């Protein structure tokens, strides 16, 4: 069975991170639409995303999602290293740990499991 690419914490919104995402590649324009599609039934419409510039150095300023455009902001703040933040209309802000795409499966599995607790 393949490893999940998204794990949400049991108590979303009550910890430093709300889960983790293990993208298949570092092209945000390819990864973000699928992430948003997975989250939106629970979280509501994503309107803005903030990404760590060290993990997404070539992030576009906008990404097309079904029926709309999502604004992408980059940050180099130390406290945002390795994170992606999604601002949603109905539920507020959600923070996910980003496991680097080239991370070995065993390491990715441990990081995903840790973020899901």
C-alpha cells in the first residue's frame, strides 16, 4: 500500500502544525491544486497560501485551482521553515509540515506519522 501524501492531526487547529504533506515534486503549480482539492471539502475555499521560499524557490505568485486563482506568498521567516500555510475562507489558517519530495519513504513515513498525532 503506498504511503499517504497528506496526514492531518487528530486535533486540527490545536497544535503547532495541523498535519503534513509529502509532495511528489517541488513544482508548487502542480502540487497545490491537488492539495487544495483534498482539503477543501473539510476546510472551505482556500484563498491564500504562504510557502517557505527555501522549499519552493520558484513558487509562482498565483496558482490556478478549479474555478479560481489562489494567491501565493513566499516567506523566509525562520519560524516558517518547512511549512506551508493555507488561509481558508471558512475556517481560518492551517499549517502543514512539508516533507521534501525526495525524502526517502521511511523518513517521510515517520514525519507524516509524527505530524498526524
